């Protein structure tokens, strides 16, 4: 089986890492729209337009499934992609919601959703969680965490000040779980969990693997997955980031 | 006279403000490529491609001069634009260098250049300043200052931590002047100058006005300038930012 994995830039590499660990695909093709990244600060119509172009790009490669490994794209373009595609299209929001449902049994748990401006504005995590019986949900856009990860600032005073800026008032709210609603955030997973007294984190990459297994009957049947990287600008840079991230981020 | 002002997004609005104050054009058309912003993290070929497309966009409007109000675009695409355009094309780097030459008489002055990754990598400010006899130049890419301005974080702990991250080791270097080599940075002008003990700041907007006056014989001949805004994505948002920035940034 051949999966196309699409992201606005490098963020979706955290999803690729989970897919590689679980070896449910023989081949993975990753396409990062690095010429137009980020999507999370852009408007709905622009995001939809770019996602439809990405789908066309993948038509060259005869993929069996398209994984939208970007929360902002999943928030706005999934329905449009599904209308046009003749293969399954899965996004990280549905899978994140399913992961919460499976992981958090207490419906009164305090759940924090963090993401880009676009993702949070869509309100899709909150709607999905409420449809599954959760009621205590706080959503915050944390756009500055994206450039911090891109600049490899994963520790220190800037990160601390940024966490305080977004999260200070939530420290006494007993947050039980945090949805990392942007594929950059797994690189800050431990720091975010620590800030909230070891709260559970929901990671788009792990969530999508579980989703593919439970909803599409994929399983670990290959010895390893082959991966190829494509980028709309500066592919060398994408490959260098892939090398760094896929080595350094959390191994399950 | 009708000027086209081009930027990757909203940053060039700081240049527009200076142009509006000096009333050297009857009409100003601003085009922000908000669908593909930022340029400063992207590679040379992509930046050139986008700038040539912007030039074509302006061909619809019969402009008399094109002002590239983005340092990253000026760094990489100015020569290519000049080859193709049949009108004058001016950028903010040449004008910034001229502004330093006019403002700083001591050739031993310590000059700090800050900008995006792309602008600093081009090394054009440093080369230009050295060609004009300045020898003590320090260049630093300060990419995180861009999203801070975009998120309207112009004060507080995150800004302080970010300044310390980039500038701490320069505090004892007696910086005399700072080139704000990104059109977002004028919104932090006072804070940056304060950090360096009231160092002189060179602002792309003021610099381009002086450049147009001295090199192209423009002058204040209109009672006011009319301005129109265009964006490749979400024009409403660009207009809202224009309203906020053009009211709030420094009035000469």
C-alpha cells in the first residue's frame, strides 16, 4: 500500500515518524508545500485551494490513501478533498478526537486544545469532543509555538515566556489532557505535558495510526516502510529537517 | 505619479506609512502576497518566482515605479525584476545603505544589521556597507521577531526573552546604529533602540523616501496620496492590519 502524506511544510514529519514506526504502509510519499507554508495563518478558501492542488500533485503517484497531516488543512479542506478524491482521505482532527475518546474515559476531564489560529477558529475539535460527550474543553490558538519549533527553540526563556503568555491562567484549571492540534507541537510534547503537571498529550501522528488501524483495518504487515520526500520549495531543506526530526522526536 | 508597493504580506505597510506621510505619489497601490507569506524563510528561486508574478500583477495597473517593500524580496529578486520591468524598480536594501551613509558619518561606527534568514544570508547589507567604507558590521538573522509583530506582541516577557536570545552578547559591543532589515521591525523600533542604549535605527520606509527624493527626484508635491490595498489571500485582513499599523506606528 502506498500512502500520500500532505502537510503545509515540515510539521507533518511528526506524523510520518509515527507511520514509519508502525510500518502499515509499504511506501510513504511526503509532500510539503514549503513554498506557501504556513497555512495556519491563512484563510479558508486559500487553504482549500492549496489542498486541492496537493491532491492533483499526488495523482502522479497512484497513492492508495491520502493523509492530511496538517491540522489547519484537515480543519478546512477535508470535505472538499473527499468530494474530489477517488481514494480515502483522512485528516488529523477526526483521528485526534477518536484518540481522546479511546484514551480519556472520564467525560468530565478538562481537555485543552491548542493549535494554529485557523485550526482553533474552525472549532472542529471542540465540536467533535462535545459530540462524544466531553464538556470541559478549552481551546486556545498558540501560533507562536510554530515558529519556535521551526527555529529549533525547544527549551529556554523564550519558550517559558511563551508558555506563560498562553497558559498561565490555565495552570490552576487541572488540565487532564492536551490535544496537540498542530503537527509541530509533538516536538514540544514533553515540555507542554510538564507545564500542566504531566497531563496526557494527544499526538496527531499516533492518533492517525490508531485511526487507520481501527477505521480502515490497516496493520503492521511490512518489515519497513520506504519513504520519499517532495517539497514545493527547497526540497533539500525539507530532507534535512526530516533527518533531524525523525531521529530526535519521541520514539514510542 | 502612481507607485506600486509590493511586499510578501503586511510588513511593507510600514513603508507605505512613510510614503503616505511624504506625499510624493498621487496614488499608491499596495499588493501583499498574503497567500504565500512569509518570504524570509524561503529559498532564492521561490522568492524570485513570486516577485516576477507580482510584477505581472501590477501590469494591470499602469504604475510608474515599483517599490519592493520587503527586504527578503529586495535581497534576491531586485536584479531579476529590473531585467524584466520597463519601469524603475527600487528596493529597501539599496535605500537602507544610502540612509546609513547619510546618517552615520563615523566609518568606525558599530552597525548591527537584523533581518530574516533570507535577507541575512544574502549578505547584501554587509557588502553594501563595506563598499561604502564601514567596517564594523554585525549581521544577525532574527526571524522570531516577525511572528511576534504579526501576533501584536510588541512588549512583555516573550519580547524580552527573544531580544536576550538574539542580542545578549552584543550588549557590551557599543552598537551605534541598527538597520531594521525587515519591514516588520519598525513596530519594534523604540524597543530595539532602547535595548541598545538608544542606538540610531535605520527604517526601510524613511530610507526609501529619502532614496526616491535623492536618486529619482521625487518630492512632496501632492496634498495627499490615495491608497488602494490588494492581497492574494484575505484582503479584509490586510486592510484591517493596515488600519491598525498605519495609525499606530511612528509618525515622523
